[in-house]
C-alpha cells in the first residue's frame, strides 16, 4: 500500500489514542515537579514543615481548610494559584528557577485532570500502543514524530551502503567483497540476516566492543577528570 495513504490511516490512531487534554505524568509532569519543586517539597527537603508534593497522599491532604491539590475541587487547588501568583510565586523568586508558561500549563492540566501520580515507568507493565503494526512497528513511531516535525523518512540507502552498515555493526569491519556480492544478489527481505557473523572473530570483538570499552573508560574517567 502506498506509504502516504498508510500514514493517514495510522496517524489518527496514534494522535487520538490519548485524550488530548491529559498530560503524561512520567514524561511531562514529573520532570517539572522534580526540577522546580522537589528541592523544597520533595523527599530530600530540609524544610520538613512544607507540604510534600512527591507523594500523592500528602499532596492531596487537608492543610487546614485548603489543599495543595484538592481532590474534591481540583480548580480550587492552592497549587494552581501559587504557580501563577505574581507576588508570591512557586518556585519562590530566590530559588533561581522559574516555571515557563508551557510548564505552568502542563502542571495546570495535570491537576485539573485529577493529579494522578503514576508509578515509575519501570514498574508499569508495558501495554501495546493502539496501532496496527504494518512492516516494522518502530517505523510507525518514527514516522509519526517525523510528521510532527514536518519532515519525512529520507530515501533508503543503496544496498551496498546497507550491507556496509550491517557488517560494520555486526562485525566491526566492512563486508568481504564476496559477501557483499552475495548480499547484492540476494533480493530476499531477510537478506540482512545473511550478513556473515563469524562466531569467533577477534576483529569482531575489537571492532565492535573496543569502542564500547573506550566509551566506558571515558565514563569511568569522569569522576577523576571532571573537566572532560
Ligand atoms: C526554594 C524552595 C521552594 C521551591 C523550589 C518551591 N516551593 Fe512551594 N513553598 C516554599 C515555601 C517556603 C512555602 C511556604 C511559604 C509560602 O506559602 O510561601 C511554599 C508553599 C507552597 C504551597 C502552599 C502550601 C501551603 O502549605 O500553604 C504550594 C501549593 C507550593 N509551595 C507549591 C510549589 C510548587 C508547585 C513548586 C514547584 C513548581 C514549588 N512550590 C517550589 C518553598 C518552595
């Protein structure tokens, strides 16, 4: 099927799979709370008397006639006033960080939609996205993101380039001429899988893993060489 038509069939599913008024807690809300609020309202705060915003139960508890997040009357949540309060804003002016308009909006939408706290993604069982995979499912997500940015997949590279990439990744070396010829003649969809992967190949080890080791070395080096 034409890729163009296909994307029109799939994209709406992708776009409307979520209510457009809800924000993603882990991806959008938590980074803001943790960067702009938790220093004082989080687990490591030194100001123990301040309302905790990292735990749902505490964030929604009665503070003496009002709530930081009011589960019964979300619009009356004190938090909503404080993030736009010009005289006494949150975070406070001397904190050195402010909320951008976009961040204010994210927090506002999250509170108005019930201020649900989700568990860290690593504890949440994965669920299938509401798309019907045709071809490589990963391409659907990449395609959707590219469309969002007003662009499209580039042209697929020629087969010699593809063979070179596959071989470099798998073996750490460009393909042998004979292997390349075999690949170019093989028009099967699974031709990639035939790119030789020698079972015991020292070059492969060095070619593939050495850069990884060097990368690791650079990582381990960090604490001792903070300027790198
Ligand atoms: C540098 C510390 C600091 C940061 C960061 C900070 N706050 Fe506060 N917050 C305070 C202090 C101190 C108070 C209590 C005094 C007051 O009400 O102004 C307070 C009070 C509040 C209150 C009212 C709670 C009550 O008991 O009346 C809310 C709601 C609130 N902050 C929300 C936030 C939000 C949301 C963020 C992040 C966007 C944030 N704060 C970031 C220090 C901070």
